[in-house]
C-alpha cells in the first residue's frame, strides 16, 4: 500500500490536534480481571493513567490480540507520529539539497571541462607557432640564439624533427677493421705491420666517435 502526500498531511494534522495533551510517555497494562488491556500515559509518579480500553480478543478469538494492539497504539502515539514525520521531512529536504548540489557541481565540471579543452587548443596553437618561429630564426642566427629561443618557448631542440628541405640522408661505407696481414709489404719488412693495423683501425673508430659527438648519425651501408 502506498501512502500519498495528502494522507500523510491528514495524519500529521490529526496528530497535531491532540499531541499537546499527551506529551508524557505512553504505556499499557492488563486490568485486574484480565478481560482487557488498557492504554494510557504515565504521570509524574510513574503511574499509568489509562484511557483506552482494548478488548478485541472476544471478536478475534486470540487472547494475545488485546496486548498486541494495545502495544501498537502506545507506540504509535501522536507525539511519536509527529517526530517520525519531522524526521521524514528532514530527510526529504536533505535529499533535495544533495540533488541540487550534485546538479550544480556537474554543471561546473562540464563548464571547466569546456574551458580546459579551449585552453589546450590555445596552447597547442601557441606551441606550433613557437616551433615554427624557432626554426625560422634558427636558420639565420647562431646555434646559441637558436637554443635560447627554443628554451624560451618550451621547445626542446633535439626533439624537433628536421624540416623537409633540411633533411639529408647520406650513405657511406666505412672501412672494416684490418689485421696485420693487410698492411703494405714495406711494413712487413720493417716489422711494423701490427702498428700499421692498429693505427688504421683507430682512425676508423675515431671517425665514428667524432661524428657521433657532433650529432651526425651515420647510416652505414655496404
């Protein structure tokens, strides 16, 4: 069974009419002859003042029905009903506040998301323009200025891909290391074939190292 708002308001109005006269604690007691159960409120001395006679067992045929109904009436008194409805109203108000706050927060997050996307687009455009400017200036200024401008705009120069016109690919064939037996004949006659091979191989190795230090990548082919 669903209770609508009109029924709730009617229950609240009925409870408010009599709640002021029944502020004391409610309770029950069985009469002396055991024929019925009474519901009432306790006075300041803790004595129950009964005013509702509950005797339905003669109709239901169950002796315990009197006590069970009396206990329900005592617990569902006007003061308890008003307190329960007040708690319900407070819960509904809190739920409404949370839903409102959630909608406001969600709207703010969506707005901030849009602003961040716009800002990212702006920064990407600035970064692209800065990279082009650094490249343009780098072709006509010293390497020191080129790197200084790249640092100013947040562009890391080693990570910049070369422009299409600046790209160069050169295939070279470096000599293979040799052994003493590859030395010219006159080195054999002087017993210097080993020294010749060592010097030859060192020159080849130094060439590779110097190119690497200068930032030149060798694509070595056969």
